[in-house]
């Protein structure tokens, strides 16, 4: 697996990106804008499931409206995140925070598009809905914190 990480880091486009004065910061800036979008989309639904916001809106409506922003943010974050990873892939290979982030990201995506989606579509404000919201916040929070640790170990 290390050889794949080494290959990623030495790909021509990535070497050019690392040498560029502006390309890496632009990609990182776009990635961070995607982070703001995903944070807003996740928080809107999870806070509504917790009963802490948008109480006049049905949960299913909030979830449906936030879904568009979630998808846009993923369309921005996944490719830019992969480029950022490739720029320092070997470093990532040795960082436990990277592996925690990848595991949490996989779990957060799976949870968001299965359990959380079903609970939000049902529109029930219950203890189970609050538990789903807390699990979602924990998973996405872990992705964010571990990502920060990857960028600044």
C-alpha cells in the first residue's frame, strides 16, 4: 500500500501542484469552502433533528433542502481532498489521524446516506432521531478534527 501512496505523491500533476506558488493554496481554499457548505448542510438537519433549530419547518423539508447543499459540498470536497492528499500522500500514510479521518469519513457518508436519511425523511422528532443526530455530529466532527490534525500534525 505504501507504494500506491508513493505513486500518488509523484504523479506529474501533483508534482506541478506542489511546485506552484498558487495552485495548492487555491485547491485548499476551495476545499475549505466545501467544508463550510457541508458543515452547514449537516448542522441544519442535525440541529433540526435535535429540536434546536428551524422548529417551524418539518424535518423532512429541512433534510430535502439541505441535501442539495450536501451533494454540492461533496462534489467539491472529494476531488479537492484527493488532490490535497496526493500532494503529501507519504506523510498521510504514516499519520494515524489520516486513517482515523478516512474511517470516520466512510462511516459518516454511509450513516448520512442510509440511517440519517431515513430518519430525516420520516420526519419524526423522537429520542431515536436525537440519537441519530448526535451520532451524525460525532462522525462528521471526527472527520473535521482528524482532518485538521492531518494538515497540522
